[in-house]
């Protein structure tokens, strides 16, 4: 199966387990509007497993992402997250190895391979420069560089870390896109990491806990688009 085309810049709204049901579907509608309004930005919307089908019903241009898959094929595997199942529900991408759902390297290899077989975009998380280099050898579609200690703190990675990880990943896997999203909490953070060389960014609590979450999502996608255009 062919993968959806992902271009830079991209933006990912990852609500984790903060949202579900109708409220989550409301964000999916906004994400779809933004994907249409900013056709040069790849807009991703992640979803808890049980809500993927509902989210996908409201999206066409926005890319629906699972928050994890296991590298298994249909058959035995009680309690595992079957990639085929989330794909059938409408997910066309998946996060892997997030700090809140880490994988051994062997597990990660199997999950990337299974996602590739199905044509799912792989977004693999790395919490250090060394891990980013190792993951780059798998040639995933996107590597999310996010030091675990900065997640949800509102403190972003310093410029030297952003630059070093960008360069290290591209040196090993030139086609892999680089996402910098540690501590992102406002549109200016999105602009900064793209200005420093990232291909895209994303956010969770900066959106879900904002005074106007839908507007914050809009402002962040706009910042990604603006940063990329001005950098060009």
C-alpha cells in the first residue's frame, strides 16, 4: 500500500489521552479545516485507538495517526495493538517509541517494518542525540526529537540540540523528516524550531490546556506555515 504524502512543514496535534469522543472529533474538524486552509502544511491529528474511526470520519486532507502499534500480524496477540486494525479504522500514520510508550529496539524494528508493509507513515520518538542516530538507521518517515525531561514542561530544546539532531539524522537518513516538539507551548515555539531547521513540530498540553484550544491549534498551524515561508 502506498503511503500518504507528507511534506515539510508539518504540524501534529497529539491529544494523548486528554480528549476522546465528541470533543476529540471537534478538534478533528478543525484539523481538517486547517489542512484545507494551509495546503502546503501536512496536518496530523493523533487519536486514542477507540476514537480513530470517529476522527477519520471527519478528515480527508488531515492525516489521522495512531498513538502506537505493535509489530505483529493478524493472529495471536491478546491485548496488542494490531496495525491492520488501526489502518482499517482510518489511521494512516503511527507514533512509535514515545516516552510514555517506549519500545525495545527489537520491538521498534518490527513495528517500523509492519507499518511500512501497510503503508503507514512512521513517527518515531528519540529522547537523545544517540538514540536519534540509532533510529535514523531504520529510515523512518519522521523522527521526533524530544528529550523526555522536557515533555510537558513548557521548556523547549536549546538551539544547539535542535541543530545537532537535525544534522545527525539527515546525515544518516536524508529522506527522514525531523520533528522538534519538546516543551512546545505557544505559536512562537513552533516558529523558532522550524526557523532552526526542523521540518515540523507539534503540541499536546499547550493546546488542550489553552484558554481557547481550537484557536491555539489554528495559531500553531499558521505559525508553522509562516516560519517555513519566511525561511524559504
